[in-house]
């Protein structure tokens, strides 16, 4: 075997670290049991982290979705007032927001998978820990240290391997969650700033223009409203903005 | 023969499955040497499928040591290489 046998060596190297502690095997059993309980707590914490990350991403997706609807409305508004250039900018931003939402949806699905995985892991580990506890108590009650060494050997090795594997699974889930959290943090900033530089890439000029224009539009509307109230003639269509 | 899919669980497999595993494992190593990421992922996926389909899952409350350990199903070529580096370090000790 090529890759697999080497992979096995890695896991087994980690496993033997635990077994090296064996002086009185009955103490080792208790130690291994304690370690397992700690691992189980790790898994539970991992689940909580994944759930929190998922909620955060869901919230971001909802915000971006709302932004997209708003931009759609702005585009209509711009078009109705003869500002195709504005409408185009708003639609570009809307598309960028929707692209982000799609990306987030993928990540949310990913986190759901992690959550399922960790939940299954928790169940598996709980069962193993319980089986080990029963075995340990039985051996402690019935055997001397030397006999216990033999009796517990297999299940202690098996348990240590299980522990190494659970540790690996938790680490991987955590790595994945952390990278998604970092991304979520970046998106948070973007959502707060009302920009989507990440997907529109170097288009902040356009964004600046858009916000200036949108603000300008409100001014125009107010102006028109004022003119109407004062019985003044309507203004000519506003000038088109220069490109870029 | 007991085989573990890392981060997932253990299975008991027979000789027939084991030879399939060995065959895919050889190709997996070849894919790694030729830097073929797509082939590596595909082979790892089929390796794990074989074990899942043909293997008999170890009961959840049974504690037993594995003879072989497969990498986690979502292992990338880069990760596998890092693991191998770790292996070399471990075997030197």
C-alpha cells in the first residue's frame, strides 16, 4: 500500500503518545476516559461554533438579498426618470449582491454538512466512551494491574485511535468554520459600508458615482416637488454623467 | 481486516475489497506524484465508496484498532502531501 499505509502510520504515531503514559494500566484507563470526555466537550463546542457561523452567514445572505431588492427598486426609479446610466449602475450592484448571496448559500450548505458530521461524531464518540467506561470498570474490579494490562490493551489502543480520529475531525471542522468566519467578517464590513468591492473588483468609482447620483436624484425629486408647489416650470432632464 | 475512513468511522472488509483498495491506492499515489489534483480527488472518492459499499460498519459501541486508515474523504492533494511529510518525520523518530 502506498498512501494509505503511510496515513495509517501518522494516526498510529499519534495514538502511541497516549499509550506511553501507561504505568498502571488501570490509571491509564481512567486517564483515557477523562481525555475522551474532554474530546466529547470539544465536539459539542465545535457544533455550537458551526451553528453560530451558519446563522451569521444566513443573516448576511438575507441582508444582501434585501439590498438587491432595494437596488432593483432604485434601478426602476432611475429608468423612470430617464437615467439609464444610473439604472445600469444600480443593476450592476444588484448583480454583484446576488452573486454574493449565491456564494453564501454554498457556504451555508457546507456548514450544514459540517454540523451533521459533528453531530454524528458526537453520537459515535458518546457510544464508544460509554462502552469503554463499562469495560474499564469491569476490568478494574476483577483484575490485577498485570492482568488488566492484557485485558485492556486492545480497547485502549482502539479508544486512542478513536480519540485521534475524533480530534482530526474536530480540527478539520474548526478550520473550515474559521475560514468561513473570516470571510463572513469581510462580508460584514462590505455590507456595512454598502459596497461590494469583492465581487465588483475595482469598481468603487462606479459605486461612488451611484451613491452620488442616488443622493442627487433625491435632491432632484425634492427640487421638482418644490417647483411644483411653487408653480415654477419643470426642469429639463438632468445631464448624463460622464463615463468613468 | 479493519479499515477506518478518517473522521468517519470503521469498517470490516474482506480480501476482495482489500485488493480493490490496494489497486486504487497505487493509482492514488501515482496521481499525487504527477500532481493530478482532479484525478486524486476522483480516486479518493472511489476508494472511500468501495469501503462504504462493500465494508461492514463496525458497531458504534465496539472499540477496536484499525489495520488501515484512509484519509478524510475531503482530503486534497496538498493535504495528502503534508501528511506524507509528517509521516516521514514520524518514521524517522
